[in-house]
């Protein structure tokens, strides 16, 4: 049984006239007659009485008409669902983002997406770069947004925006006086409060100082804390330095509660992760477009906060 056979049967049943039905659905009377005959022969049931030149539904035909209409209606509904999904009228998009991106950069992008596509249900999960990559690998999220490097052959990593890393200290810290900091002083000149292992911020900082000949293992890490807010709160006390995104530090720099140390670090990339072997939904592609389309939405360069 095909949907075409069902459509032909319903057209004939509603008109109780083969030729009129054939005209309405754009087929020849012989094609319509053949489709009805094939249905009846395949299932051993007569659907119509042939009374002279007229046709009438049999009891079996009347019962089958309800089922045929319901089946065609469900098929039409299924087609509409696919059409809605393709047109971003409905659906779901699960996103996993590392903390810095989730708290300071991505919300504006998600809001723009929601305004543009209100029928799409957005779900955001938050962790660090390592957990974001794992979520995309495991299929828990379609896309991930990270600020750390990801070395995973199964994932496609595409840069989206630049973010400046800053070494910041509290106002009472010796580095708050504005003198340039030599690489060796990272080890000898202060203790540190750092994000956890797996954090994109920490990984980027450790990679940067490794390129300067400093072993990250030599840093005197007094505290390891699981969030940006925790590390900057600890650094405000003036005993330790920390490294954070410029977007994270900006409000406290404005208030004088943190000071940017004079130790330049290279910018890093915010990136989107996708699984290479999974289909990219139109919703995820639309979100990526929004993230890319407005350069003003990129994370700002915070050099203005230098003393």
C-alpha cells in the first residue's frame, strides 16, 4: 500500500465518482481505476459497489476511509514537522560552553538567536574546555564553544573570535605598581591562584609561558579554584596573581579592585567544536552565523586598562 493509493482511494470515495476524482487529482481514469483495483486485489476486500455506471462505498470501504484519511493526515503532519525543522520554526539545540564563554560572550549571541528563531529550544550546559569537548564527542551536545586548544581528531575546531588574556593582581600586590614583569618573575615574584586543570584559560596561559621557557610546574600555585569568579575574588586580596580573560576582569579593573600586571600575553581564540561525522543541524549553523556576522560582538581588547 502506498500513499498514492490512499490518496486516490480517498479522492474517489469522497466523490463516489471515478472520473471526477481522476480529474481532481490529475490522473487518467484508467490509472485511478487500476490503483483501486490493486488495493482491492492485494487485500481481498471490495471497497466499492459497482452499480450500473455509479460506484458506492461498501461497508468495508467506509471503515477504511476513516483510516485512510487519518493516515494521510499523519503523513501531512510529519511533512510539516520536517518543513518546520528545516525552516527553523521549531526544534532543539543543545550547546556546551566553557565558563568564560558561557558567562561573558555567548549569552548575547544566544539572545540574538532566540529573538530571530523563537521556536528553537536552546539548552546550554557549562563546564571547562575539556568537558565541552567530551560532551560533543559523546553526542550530549551538538556544538561546543571553548577558549582552550582541543587536540581531538574526531572534532572540527573553527575559530570565532579573539580574547585577550590578562595577568591581574589586587591593588596591594607588588605587581600593581606598574613595573614590567620579567618571565622569571612569574616563578620567583608571586604565588598564584589558578583555574582547575582542563580550563581553557589555564591551558592557554601555560602554553604561553612554556614558549618563553618557563615550566608551568614551577609556578607557586597557592590555590586552585573551579570558576573565574572564585579566582578573581581570591586575587583581589593582593597576595596572589591570576590569569583571566579581559572580559572577566573588565568590571573589576574599572572599579580599581584589580590591576592589570605588565606582562603581555598573546591573544587566544574562542572556537566552535563540531563532530566531524555528525550532521550539522540548520539551527547550529544559524547560531554559528550569528556568532560570526557582527564583528562588534567579538570580545574587546582590554589594553585600555593598562596603567
